C-alpha cells in the first residue's frame, strides 16, 4: 500500500493557526524552518512500522534532500517524493490539457492526504482517493489510520 501526503498546510503548518510540533533544536531549527502539524511524527512512524510506503506529493519545489532530511530528524523514513518539478516532468509533460496539480493514480498511490478542496474534487473526477484534511480536524490521526485500514481491507 502507498499513502502520500501534501506538505503545505497539510503536514507543514503555520503554528499560529494549527497546533504544531516543537521546532527542531538549534542549529537544525535554522536549517529546517517548516513546522510539522501536531501528531505528524506519531502518524508517519505508525505508517513506517506497518510496512506501508510513505510518499510526499507536493506542488512545492523543495528538494528531495530537504524533504527527506527534515523528516529523518523526526525519525520518519520517506520512501518517495513527487515535488513540483517531478510532477511537471512526469505528469503534465507536453500535455496541452491542464492536468490536476496532484495525480496520485499515475503513481498507484492508494490514498493521498491533502488540505485543498480542489485536490479532493479532482480525486472524484479523476478516480483517486483523497482524505481531505481540515485545519481544525482534531481527530485527523485516528481518521487517517481508519481510512488506511479500510483501504487495506478492500485490497485483500
């Protein structure tokens, strides 16, 4: 099974709006300024420990090195990354039709977690599963776990 997460406003949040994990200790906090949504390490470590592939699928142009490194400091292994550059090269390519900003089914991703309603709507239109994470979703960790377990049962 493959589960992917968006970064901005999904896993990387503004701590003034959404509860966030403590920043990394100095000097890492100067290198990695992004703040993780509260509970992110717990959920992503659970995914790692349950033999589920963990991907990041973001429209941002952060480097794979940066993304893998920040999560490694929280004890999380990222299996694959699709950033804005890779999406443009592999999904949009030379298509004249504008394709969705995320296209998880191209990569056989079973569940994508994102905060944008447009990505959720594209999931309905293009046939991929999206968990729509809302800013005030206090049960997001358990809800995503339940959704992962539900999808795993469907795949049996």
